[in-house]
């Protein structure tokens, strides 16, 4: 554990791939005593606790933030239960698509008098390594302190940006929430293409992964535009130019990426309720 100040205390509901990735980062950072509701996790380092159900949460536990990281389609039941235990909670949702209005309606199914503040976020799995990229949106009724606590949590595991319209969280989901999957697909495809071109599998894998890591480091560390970094690799009449003529044809990557991102945003809107 580092000497940095403790992060806000949380009740983490849903400790799967995304909840688990963030928890890994937070535990490395120093989290105020927190509780995770999970059916699979065996234990957590003290003073944190894992419980199997809401009923098992210590009666005096009052988390700063309830972080909901279950599937958007499966949230209603647990939201209604949470509303009975924590009617005026600050909720941080990482669920793709689910709107604040739909989350509030589900909360009030469990307790009509509940009045939670719901902030939406869209993190990504590199948060497990402290290299996350998250977008957040807070409604006007959220206080500066509530926004600060949510930002602290996500800043502890990477970078954050705030958007000023709730609908833009769906765009964030399509770019950076899902984004690691696009990069991992590129790694898979580069590796396969390397094998097709005669490399043995471990060599193709090392080249593909090492290249994405190195290019990512350049994007991370240098202020240079991506387009200029690309041009710096592209010798006139050389190998890169030959490959980019294929990839940059208007009906190739430019169209495919734009269409793919639009499909992700459309899916987020379908998950709204
Ligand atoms: N994966 C990603 O890269 C990202 C995901 N998200 C969002 O994160 C959320 C979770 O996604 P992901 O982690 O991939 O999904 P997972 O299925 O890996 O995780 C969901 C977890 O929630 C648990 N769960 C379900 N119901 C309850 C409950 N009532 N109480 C406690 N735990 C419960 C599930 O347990 P069980 O398996 O036993 O049902 C599971 O462990 C989604 O809303 C998604 O939109 C956001 C950004 C990125
Ligand atoms: O695929 C999904 O719906 C979630 C949200 C962003 C990444 N994973």
C-alpha cells in the first residue's frame, strides 16, 4: 500500500471483469474500509470485507460511494434492494447505456422515498494496471464533493474526463470503454498475419504485443499528433506506405472504425433502460 491519502470508502456491487479491475487498482492505492458484494471472491485484505448479500453488510457501514458494476440488464433487482438499505446514497454507475432516469426508476421500485444522487461513468479494464481511461457525467444536482469523490476513485486507476451531457457517456463507452477490445483484436490479427508470413507463433506474438506496447508508450509520452507519428514510420515508396494504402482506403479502416463506433453507440442507447 502507498502513502497516498485513502480513497473514499465504497460498497462495490458486482466484482466481475470491470469491478474486479478497478478493485485491483484501488487496493494497490489505499481504499478507506470498504465492502464488496460478490458471490465468487474468497476474501479481501483487512480492513475490507467481502459479503455474499446486502443483508450481510455490517449495520454501521455507510459507504461514501456505492459503485454498481453489474450488467446493465441485471441491475434492477439489486438497485431496488440497495434503495431499502441506502435510500440517499451516492451511486456511481459504470453500466453501459443505463440512463440516470432508468436507474432512479429502478431504485425507487425498492423505496419510493429514496433520493439517491446518481453519477455515471465509463471506465475500462486497463484500470487494473493504473492505466485506465474513464469518462464521467454528473447531473446538476450532484454536489462538488460527490463529483470529487467519484473522480478520486477513477483517477486513482487512470485518467478521467468529464462530459457535460449524459448522452455523451455512450460515446465514451464506444471509444474508450470498449476500446481496449479493438486494440486486443489488432494484436490478434497482427499475430495471425505474422504467422501467415512465416514467423513462428511465439515470435509473431512478441512482435505484435511489443509493437502495440511501444506505439502506446509513444502516444502516452509524446505530445505529437498520432498522424505525425504515423507519417514518421511511413517512408515514401516503402513497406508502411504499401500497407497503409490498403488500410486507409476509404472503404477500409476509416469506414469500418466509424461504422463500428456507431454500432457501439447504438447498442448503448438500446441498453438505456
Ligand atoms: N468489461 C468491461 O471492459 C467494461 C464493463 N463495463 C460495465 O461494467 C459492468 C459489468 O461488466 P463486466 O464486469 O464485464 O461483467 P461481469 O459479468 O464480468 O461482472 C458482473 C459481476 O456482477 C456480479 N453480480 C450480478 N448480480 C449481482 C448482485 N446482485 N450482487 C452482486 N454481484 C452481482 C456477477 O456475478 P455472477 O457472475 O455470479 O452473476 C459478476 O461477477 C457492465 O454494466 C458493463 O457495462 C464498463 C466499462 C468496461
Ligand atoms: O461491452 C460492453 O457493453 C462493456 C461496456 C464497455 C466495455 N464493455
